[in-house]
C-alpha cells in the first residue's frame, strides 16, 4: 500500500488542484486513464472550436449574397483542417508529459483506477491510499440502447476527431449542443446532414424562441426531424440505415447515410470508479452528489466538474477546482461555489449564449419582467442584415436584478460577458446601464432588450 497526502483523479480541471497541492509540498498521486488533459483539451472545447472557426467562415461566404456580394468557395481542404486541429492538442500534451516526468514527490498513474475501500484505490495492480481525495474524472458520451447500434461503427464527439475523410452524408442522433455544433461543422464542410432529435425542439433546455431560431437557421443547411426517436440501426452495403419513429404520429421513416454520429448526452464516470466503495453517494442519474463547498457525502473527499453533472462546462470546473482546493487547504475559511452567474455558449451557426435562469425557471419563484430586442433593432445589426437573431432579458420586477439573459446571433458568447459580470458582482440592470455603450456597436443589443421590459403575464406566452 502506498500512502499519499492527496490523490487527484482526472487530469482535466484536476490539474489545477494537482498544481496547488504539489506546490504546497504535499505527496501526490495523479490518477488518469487518459487522454492526459481531460475532455476539454482532447475531445471537447479545444478541438471542436478549431474545426468550427473555419466552418463559420464558410457559412459567412455562402450567405454573403444577402449583403450584395457574390462569392463562391473553390475548395475545402478537410484533411488540412483536421490536421491543424490536432496541433495545439499535441503541443499541450507534450508540455504536460515533460512536467509530470520531472516532478518529484508525485506519482502519475496513467491507467483506470477504482475504489476498493475507504480512501483506497487500486490502479495498475497497486493499492494507494489518500488522506484527501479529489474526484474530477469527468463524463463520457452516453450511448442510448438503440437496437443494432452496437453492431455498427458509429461516431461520437470523441471518435469524430480522428476521421481524415469527410463522410458524404451523416445521420446525427441527438439535438443538443454537441449535435448542433457538429451538425454545423459537417454541413459547412459539405456533408449532407440529417439530425434526429427525440425532443420537440433542438437544445430543449434553452428558451423555446432560441430553439426555434436555431432550427430555422440550421434547416436551411440540413434536414432536421424533431420529436423523432432512432429505434434501430442497420449496416448495409450502401451505408448505414437508421430507422426513425415520430413520437407524435408513430410514423416510421428510414434515413440512409455513410456514417452515424451519436450525440445523445453525457454520463458520469462515477460508475467506472466504483465510488460507492469509499462511501461517496451518487444521484439517480449516476452523478456524484456534491454540495456548494464541493464536498461529497464522505469527509475529506471532494468532487467537481462533469462527474457531478451540475453545469458541465470547462469554465465551471476550473472555478469549482479553485473552490475545492481552497476549502480543503483552508477549512476555516470555506468558500461557496456560486452557480447563479454561470455562462454557457453553443458555437453553432447562429451562435447561442446565455447566463442564469430561463423564463420558465424564473417564473416559478419570482415576479418577472421580460425584454426582447432583435439584432435588426439596432444600427449595427441592421448593417449586418441580421434578421433572425435576438436577445432576451429576464429581470426581477421589484429589484431589477437580472435573473437570466439569453442571446442567439453573431458574437453571442462575447456579448453575454457584460451581463455575466454584472450578475457576478450582484449588480442589477441599472448597474449595467451606467456604462455608456458605443453607438453603433453590437453591445447596444444588451441595453436594448433591457429597454423593452414587459410583464409576461399580460402577453400570453406560448410554450
């Protein structure tokens, strides 16, 4: 048995904790089954954005005609785009490996570990015990029990990154943010994309109006079938065939394509680690239960990031890691993780971003006002001939506190930031209006929506 001051499981945002523990002179074990660097670096945010940026440029060129510009794309070097995407990942991995190799007082176990008792793990046949343990082992693609799926060579957001040849056609099973982002990418590259979404709308956890605009825009470039479940998949000589069933009409339809991409959500890796053996509780979906101090049901074990399934974004995990380390190293000055101002973004085309509650959530516990402004309502948006995009603000009636803010349209992830900052410092919409907004810049959209506040109970809102 090897004893450690700190065991960190997971090399994504777990790296932040390992750094801090190592610098404090503690004896550390780092357990990770790979790839080193976690989801974001290897199969998540970094590679997907490297691919989506050229896709954005392609669609802009295709849509330039609305500005009176006639342009055409001569060719797309798919292989070069895929190769360029891997470069920063390989470089980061190289740096990390070098760092770990030369670190004393640190043992790196590059293998799948599991708990076998209280504070005790088995990894590579070695038993290790930790005084403090941080579980940051992430999530993996959740694969639905579709008949015949296990018999075909389907793609996930992970395996998609290793293809070198663009599939002529692809069926995407799923309609959340991963489906929306990769649907946009593959369609821009020239693939015929068909998306099958079980729910009534795409990105169903967002504002209904945002789902509507996203579906409208993507439908111009691909085929989208909502309320459609994939019930069976067959491999034929002509490619893959997916049988879809409409959940309302019960009608069945066959969809043929060269490849199938499964993007039906994520599931926690807690089961792989067998966390119950060290007394850590999970919820009914299999995610580890952690409180706002990032503490689990077991003292001296913290959990954070995708494995707890709260807000599954890299920026959230990084902040949770700082909070967890603070609470473990300075228990007398514990800090809470605040979730009210966690921003999100979807790099589809159009882009989506938001922070805080949806209207539906806010209505349950607050008296609210809702304000909407279209990009075309402001001078810069009009110059861009941006006809569909809009911003929606949800504000508490009494205090003018911003409860939620959601945007679909160009640069949404950049525009949302000033709202996030105001919410994070506890300001309200008047705080936001203090600063002058450049005219005519896109940031006027933010104040514009706040200038249109109405009581939603007067105007019946259709869900």
